[in-house]
C-alpha cells in the first residue's frame, strides 16, 4: 500500500524541473493532469480535468518508489460552481486496476464534523482576533450509494494513518504553540467516504453548500441516475437545476428546471484509454 499518487518534485524521487525545457523533456515524469475544458458564464463555472497521470504513468508498477505501483487506470474530475445557488459539485469518475484496491474520498477539516446519514457538516466559529466571520460547510454525498463514512482525528489522532499518529513526537504542536502571531490552523480531523462494494469503476458525486455561521442556506439535494449518467437535482428557495454527468464522454449537462433550458459542456481534447500511458 504505497498511497496512490506519484511522488515527484523536490524531496520525492526525481527533483523538480529547473525550467520548461527540462519539464518538456521529461513530460512522462512531471505531467500530472490537464484541464480539457474550462467554461464560465454568469450562471456557472465548470472545469473538466483528467488527473490519471497524477497516479499512473509509463513507469508505474515497475518498482520505482516515486512512480508507485499501478493502481489507477483512469481518473477524471469535473468541478462545477453554481453562482446562483452558491453550491459546488465535484464529480469523480475512477477506474481502478483491481476491484479490491480500496478507494476513499478524503475531506480534511479544522474541527470535528457532524455526520447525519449522507450529510456532513463542519463549522468554524467567529473570531474577530483572526478577522474571521465564522462559517459552515455542509457536504452531501450523492454518490457512491450507501457510502461508508468514517471520522478520523481529534487529540492524539490528528495525523492518524494505519495505527500511528504522525505528529513528529509532538514537535509539530510545540512549534505551533511558539508562534505569537498569525497562528497556523492545522487540520485535526478528516472524514473518509468509501463505496460499499468492491469494483473497478466508481463514481463520487459531492455537493458542497457553504454559508456564514448561523445563516444556513437551504438547498434540497436529490439523486439522478441512469445507465449512462450520474447526477443530482438541487433546489434552492427560488431556483432548481439538474446536473447530469455523462459516464461515456465526461460531459456535463446543466438544466434549469423552470425553463427546461439546458447547457451541455464537453471536454475538447481527444480522450485516451486507461491502458495507454497518460
């Protein structure tokens, strides 16, 4: 279990490139992802990206620490910000090399989150000394269905991995306590979202609903699903939209429910299959 993402750049295997020429010459090593489509208007902002090479390249699985074992065949992420509803959708389409490889979506938080079914809420209190207004983030897990949600963290487990807290023997907290101004705020908690079944292909769809503390912004999140689409209908007090993420071509369709007007955004560049080198 080597963690998944390739380790490249200063301090990890191959040093960071000194210039664009070196990066280009060793693109197979340094390339970790590409945005295939970016779109923005007054309503929404969308990025469609492939991040397969952050996990897998032509050297993965050949024994090099930096390039990891071969675990991921394809990984695409679509990021949508709905400016009118003020919500964020993150859709991940992932194909693993083997069905028994464990997949987790990991969300780091400063404070302990609260879990209610498939909704996780995290809050940060108002603090005028830090010029902080205070806020909350409500995270709804739409897919995978029936997910396993695990909380990890708290005192003595802030950096907990596989039975050990990697806190440098308390040195990290000691250094934080020495700071008098601009205190760092290291995350002490995380929640991990895993699918309930082992299979090679998984889909994660997360809806993030931010708001100022004690000013909860109402939205209703519903699941949409066909053989070729994963998505969600999100309704605010005066606006409803449907988001459909294609499992075939990585496009996303956004439909304004009241008018049936639909915007479809597709990646522009040719796709490669997971069997090819990214």
